[in-house]
C-alpha cells in the first residue's frame, strides 16, 4: 500500500493546502504515509481505519507522532468515524472509496464532521473508481465539486481520479 498509494497520498495532502492549526481527518490511512505527510502541516491528524492490521502498521510508522499527540488512530470507517460534529477542517481519502459499503452514509458522516467551509479531497485509482462520484457528492450536499486526474511519476502507480469539494 505504501508503494502503490504513497505518492498519491503526498499529492492529495498538497492539494488540501493544510494549515498549521487545522484538524485533518484521514479515512483509511493504511500504513500511515498520508498521516505523516499531513502531520508536517496540520495541527492534528486523525486516521480512521476499519482494519486492525492497518492501524498497527500506521502506529508502527507514526509512533513518534502518536506519542507527541500530533496523530491519533481510531478504529472506524467512513460511515462511522467516531469524530465530534464539525470538528474537521479537511477530510482526505486515498484509494478506499471503492471499499465503502454505503457511500451515502459515508458522505453524510463526512459532512457531519466537517466544519462549515471545510475541504474534502478523495482520490482513487482511476481503474477502480465507482461511477458517479462527482454527482453523488453534489447530491449529498457538497459544494464546488470538481474532478480531475493525476499521473503519479512512477510506473508502479496508476492514474488517480481526484475529487475535491467543500461543505
């Protein structure tokens, strides 16, 4: 995962334009590449993953950041993040939207935890992207929905479809 998604995770963090005091929620952080990248810029980064294996890998890779209180790791999923209402300035997700069992429930949860004006950046390997994500985001109440693609500078990684929106 770190090899296949790492470059895209760093790219998504760059697109999010994180600020020093922002609270960032990362859905499905896997082994923690995006958590580490986000922690360089944000105030606090919370990784929510349904996999105990991935949470252990993230804890291993982000141990110092967890100990410092800069990164928190929580077992949950996109539809149940265990985060307070309007707590996140930014929500990031790289290559896991295709695994969300109920995208509508996930969108509702994401909107619940986003502060007004918060930013959402979702990326998925283009070959695995579910159809209609941009329309689903708009229907779920997100604004300024846009989509683009990104070609990672590596032969190991495929084209990424990237969706950005605001609350």
